[in-house]
């Protein structure tokens, strides 16, 4: 659909996932280059208030030179296994039987920190990564507890680890930690941390430690943190 749109002279905006194979991804890239049309994978988490403010502060150099970021999508979604026959569980659960060790949903966390670091917009880009995953236990245990023994979920072998962790090294030597877990019983978080030579910003809960703005040995939280909004709220957020 994205390729057809670009060939028809339209820009294409695609929800996740954009593609499942390297060939499909290269077909999208080559079509965009041939037609001169943009193809953008959408990521709504780039446009939350916190993420936009962090972006604005990074652009203004408040954190100095950027060194490291941490991103995640930690969101317990085992209940979707009950969304049958046409709900999310009817297709999404099957992904956990494949791609052992992979991160099935990196974009919510990775999208914002990639923007902070200007990945793909300057000389920096993702260079290499390592990926590890825990054993796959939670989905099978949930299926055994909540579904009959002859249910399709109890006939599947869940391969994808409950929590996966990636470490990315960028071309300029920066590091990014990415995590994904939609199985374990724990509170929602996208982690969202960006660290530079002059300070660190983080979320869940929102907090900051910036050189020259109070003690950076303790997080600025609550009322102290809220002072940043008045100074650094992104112009797009304020306008909208």
C-alpha cells in the first residue's frame, strides 16, 4: 500500500509494522527515492508533552553532548489473549511463537530517543546492536491458567522471551538500551531516558538532573520538575 501510494504521487504514512523483511524495507526505500515521495513510519509517542519537551531541551543544548539513551515498551498485555475471534489476541498472540529473542515493539521507546539524538538526520545513525531475551514462560503459564487444555493457546509453543534487551551502538559511539516486555506483571513504562555531558532527563516518573540547576545528586521531581514546563515546553505542544 505504501509503495502504491508513492507510485501514485502521494506521501505515505504507515502504522507499525512497516515491513517484516529486509527486501520489503529496501523496496520502500527505493520507491521513495525513485518517486521523490516521503514514506514515514508513524510513532505517536514522539508527540507527548514530555517527549517533546525533552526534544526541545536537547535541541537547545541543555544536556550538553548527548551520550546515552534508554527506551522501552513495558506493557502487560496478556489479557489480549482473550480477545477472540477478531480482536487483537487473534493475531498478535501468534507473534510470540516466532522470532525468538526479538523485540516485537521497539518503536514507542526508540522513536523519541532517536529524535533526541538526531538519528538519521545528521552524521549519526544506528551502527550495530546485540540482543538478548529471557526465557519464554509467562504466556504459557497464562494460557494454562485461563484457557481449556485443548485451546489453541495451550497447543502453541511460545518462543519469544518474556523480556528482551537490546544495546545499540551508534556511528558516533553513543549507546542506547532498548527493552520490550508485554507479558510480565509490572507497571507500564516507556523508560524514556536521555543523558548528556551536562545532565539527564527521564520519565516514569518524570524527573531531571541538570548541572547548574540545583543538585544533580538528586532528581528534580514534582514541583521542581514542573518549573521546566514554563521554560522548555515545545512550541508545537503549546500551539496545539
